[in-house]
């Protein structure tokens, strides 16, 4: 069965520090992979996506993610976190044939001044 | 402005009283979907629609109905709501196709069933 695991429920980093949010997926074929961000009281906004090709993808707001097929991972990174990055982050997998989507349980990011 | 709208944004109702949450998109997207968000569970897909008159179940369809009579609208119907349907609901849309899996989300509808 398809699933997405985000092992970190909460993460706190200092402003200016680097960030890595983990995402592991279980899917029988090459998945479509996404990272979304949800600010408090808001809907979800797409940060970046991976369909094929270069395994390092760049997104908005200075985020990037790397697809590692051997580890079934799609970790999100940012070299220097800003206070405005405090939000909840969701990793998601899209099923190629069935148009179904599977989301992880989310990681809440706190940013210390 | 390209957007997905949902109404109402907040709703408190009682068990068994039928309700409909509307969703509309102005981007001519073929694909639309409903999700519920619960703490610790992330988003779970309820129903999706590939196009007009084409709908299918997601992972948690029990207790919900949908219809897709027009391309822009995709209402979510709870015919007999129960307290376990208290949740935050999101509608989303995207262009169907290899480039179309980016979903645009509405602002959410917070439903409380007492």
C-alpha cells in the first residue's frame, strides 16, 4: 500500500540555521513527489515537485529537495531558515495511474530568533 | 485571479443534519479533489473527480458524497453528519496530465459536528 512517512512531528531551528525535513514513501512505481507548506490558518501552497529527470529539484522560497530512489526518500532542505518559514510542511506522493494522492502527517517547523 | 473557493469557511452543525460544502475553481481544471485534515494524520483524500460526471473514491469516502455536474464545481455532501466528521476540509484542483499534478488548494472549511 502507498504511504508517506514524515518521522519528525516538530522541529525547532534557529533563524539562519540550515534545515532538513525528512520524507520517506512507499510506492510500487516511480512516484510523483511534492512538498507543500501550510501557514497557520491557510491552505496549502506547493513548494516544489519531482516528476522525473534531475533528482535535485529547486522550489520557491529558497527550498530544494533531493529524490533518492535507493532510500525511497525525498527530503526537503533550506540552507538558511527565515522566521517566516515557520509553518507546517507536508510531503505527498501522487499515484501515476489513479490520480490519488497520499500525504504525510506533516512536520511543524518552529524558528527561534 | 486564479483560485479555488470554498463555502462556508466555518460551519457548526448537529448530528444528522444534511450539509453541503461548495467548491469552485476558475482555472478550467479537469481534476478536483476533496481532503480532510486531522491532527497527526495529515491530509487524507475523500473523493476525486477526473472530469465532469467522473468521480471516484479516495482513501476515506465513507459518509461523504460528491457530484461533478459542471467543470468548475465539486460540492461535498454530508447527508447525515456525525461527530467523527469534525475536521478541516480542503478542496483542490489541477490540470489533468503529466504536467498537471500540481494541485491548487482552497482556503479550507472548518466543520464541527456536535
